[in-house]
């Protein structure tokens, strides 16, 4: 059974989802700039480590609430 979690969705060209496929976590990031990127993780800690590197808190200086929501969405996976 595949469970799909939406991390964020701004429109149909800017979104990020995580699918739980058995023991695998498949992250799909779609953006206008880069197209679709797909990452596969074997554990939730690996996913969280990637998320913290991809979305460093320093990049969200004036938008700390947005960063918290983003990390909370990853933790719900």
C-alpha cells in the first residue's frame, strides 16, 4: 500500500510529496526551474537529514513559521 504525504503545494508546477512504499520513502520535488527530482530514502532519519540540509533554517530568517510548518510536514511522514 502506498501512502502519499503532501509536504507543500503552491501550484501544479511547484510541489513536494513523499510516498511511503513499503520500507522506502520516495520524495518527489517538482519545480519550474528544475523539473522533477526524485529521491529515495530507506529511513525517516535519512529523510529528515536531507530536509534539514535542503531547507536550512538560515534561509528562512523572516519566515520562521513557514520553516516550522515545512519541518512539521516532514515529521508527519
